[in-house]
C-alpha cells in the first residue's frame, strides 16, 4: 500500500521521544530504522489535543552504547542539520528544527513528513 507509520497513536513508542518534545508530539509509528536511530511519524499536540492534520517526521539519533553522545557524534549531527537547513528543494524534505536532548543521549530532527513508498520500493 505504500503507507508507513500507521495512523494510530503508539504509547509504547512515545518513550523514544526526548522529554522536551513529548508534550508537543504524539507518535503514530515507526517510518524507518538505521544504525543510530529511528524515524517516527508524529502528530502535533497543542494544549493537550492532537492536531491530526499537522503530521511531521521525527528522527531520533542515539549513541550506540546508550550513553551520552560523544563530541565527535555531536559535531557530525550538528553539521548534518546545518546542511539540511540550507537545502530548499522540492525533491528533499524540509527540516523544521533540530536539537540535542536535555540528557545529551539523543539528537532529534523535526522534518516534513512525506507519505508514500520508500526509495527502496
């Protein structure tokens, strides 16, 4: 079907979202996984209510050991985010925001969500 991430809220996946983003986003499902993290389909939450038409992709990157991200990892992630912010192209997703979690264990990217088949499909 090409649908990814589902449309039902997933409380089990909410724990992956950094604390500072939890009250603003509800996870619908996993879009993809990589070596260092996962991409989630999420909806905005405003004043405790879900705004179903405000769907975003949240990419959460963690250290391999579950410890704090290293300086080298942080440099790479901030560099990746800075490059992504500069890209304005109809063929690339838009990066809305990014940051380091308050516990320094994960780095997050808030991006435009595109529904449809993956590049592999």
